[in-house]
């Protein structure tokens, strides 16, 4: 791996626990982070000689990937809604489906928004960058909120971050929009999850007991029925298995205009409901 042209073949041959497409992607990301070269640079400078320090850094990245450490945690950052976000192992890695949820919210006009279970702050910060609304965000993890605050400062947006448990927290005001991507993967579904998720991402942000799979939705819907303004909207990312149950609870609390939306994989992944 003494020259630039050898890096991609090295990643492909060494990192066998990821797909070939992912290995190539990781190689390009590593080249950009360690050497500062773009994909086009890899063609133009393929005979570039790599110094010993950078070789050591690239080998370290490969060794971490072999241990199933997600590339986002190795570099402690990711891209979400075309914005760069700092991450650590206290924060869930944002998914493409959540970008779709943000895009859906931004189709509407609103003056205030409350994000529940904010993690890295990717949802409220992305919305703050694309609106002029007053935004609050809650998470039970102080470590996650520390990263969220760093991300808000980096993007020069104002978000009121609150450290509290949604099962005891009482909002101090009403909002036009309440949004949440709560834990919704069943613990029994762990067997279908990849090792890089199971071994490194925070389980508290992902998994919920099979015995009470929509506990977060019930709590947030009940709370929202009292703390949404008239015609205010509630947005969720959901487990498609429980869309019918969630719709029933929304109807019970007098939400109307309930809309179920599919994600890019054609799965029922998002719900919007209006408070009348």
C-alpha cells in the first residue's frame, strides 16, 4: 500500500465482513479523510507515494472495520440532509429514511417544532437550517446531547436541547410540530441485524421490548394531544409492522388527516397526523 493506486485493492482484500460496494466506498472515504484526495484525484494521482504515518492510519481504519466498527464512528462524523454531523457511540447513526422524514416536514409551514429522542440532533438541526422556526429537542442521554450541541454550534443554529425522560417530561409550551424517531426495532429482530449495528450502536436508541413494541408512540401521542397547537402536526418514523396500531392510537386521541408514507424501499415508514 505504498502508492495511492494500492489502497482500494487493499480495502477490498482485507475488509471481508462488508460488501464489495461498501469496501470501495470506505476506501474512498478513508483516502479523503487521511490524504485529502477526492475520487478524481485517485485517478490523476494514482502513483502518489504515501508516507508511513498515513499508511499506519489507513491500516488502523481497516483493522477497525474488521472489528465491525461502522465507518461513521471511525471518523466520528456522517452526512445527513447534505450536512456534516459529529457522532460518537452515544448517538445513533442517522439513516436515509430519517432524511425522508425531514424532507416531509419541511413541505409545511410552521413556527415551532419539538423533536423527541434527538440523538446527534440531526433532525432539529437540519430543520433549523431550512426554516425560521423555534426548535426544542429532547433526549435522555446527556452524552448524546453534548454531541448535538456541538453540531448545532457547528451549523450556527439555535436549538433548545433538553435532557429528560419522555415518560416523565412535561413541555413548557405548545408546538406547531412534534416529531420523533423513537426506538422501534423489536429485540427479537436482533438476529436479523448486522454485527456493526449490534456491537456498536446504542441499543437504547434502537430496540424496544417485544411485549410493548409501541410504548414510545403511545406516550408521545398522548403528550402531543395536549401540547400541539390547533392544526398542529405529529410526525413519526415507525416500524411498518405496527402502522395499524399506531393509527388506532392516533384516532383514539382525536388526531385526524392521518397519512401513512412509504420510504425509498417501499415500506410504510412514516406517519403524519393533525391535531384538531
